[in-house]
C-alpha cells in the first residue's frame, strides 16, 4: 500500500518495510528486553488506524428545474505506520497502562531506537546552528523492519532484506 500523509510540505510515504532486521550488536539485542523500548517497537509495528477522507459533490436535478447539491464525504480506513511521539505514547498507554513515564523519556527512548537503527525518523534528524539535534516535535517514527532477529543461521537468505 503506497499511501502518503501530508505533513506541511513534507510527505513520508508508506512504503513496504523490511521483513527482517538482523540485530548485530549486544545493545540492539538487549533493547528487545527493555520494557519501554520493546513496547514502543510493538506499537510502531502494529501502526495506527487512519482515515483518509474524500469529498464529492452529488447533484440531483428534478423535472421542475430545481437542483440539489449535497456534499458526500467518504472515510477510507488504512493502517498507518508513521506515528508521532504523542500517538506512540497514547497507543502504549492504551495497550500497556502499567507503563508510566514522562514525555521527555518517550523522546529519549525513541532517539535511542533511532540511533540503534531499529526505528527510522521522518524528516531525518538535523542539527541547529549550535550543533544540537533539533526537537522531535512534528517528527514521525516507524520501525525499520517487521521482525527483529538476533540469529539468522537457519533462515533462508531470500527473507533477509
């Protein structure tokens, strides 16, 4: 499914993601056991239900020359995997209510996942004039693969992308 989302002038495209990502470092492997980061990966992997709304004018003309125009809106659902920090936090709160962390910690854990190559960010992180990373407000995140595997010895090479 190639759907696009409007983000100002920038569009992250819902492209197909990798099926399997091989975890090569110990830090990547230990991330799967971290209670908050593993939940973030699960929520991002599942995505969120999103509705694309299209509108259409329906016109009807009667025999006496009277015309009626109605505006018809259609909502088409699709699964969106690019999510904002607020959407990720809400999804984790709904699915895992026992996890209670501050807004700052959500961004911290997401940035760690981005640094490990397990989550990608759109638009990519940039530096400001003083060399600091810009804030994560208005950024979208998604997993880089559907599955994370630490050992691929017995897997077919066609699966690994």
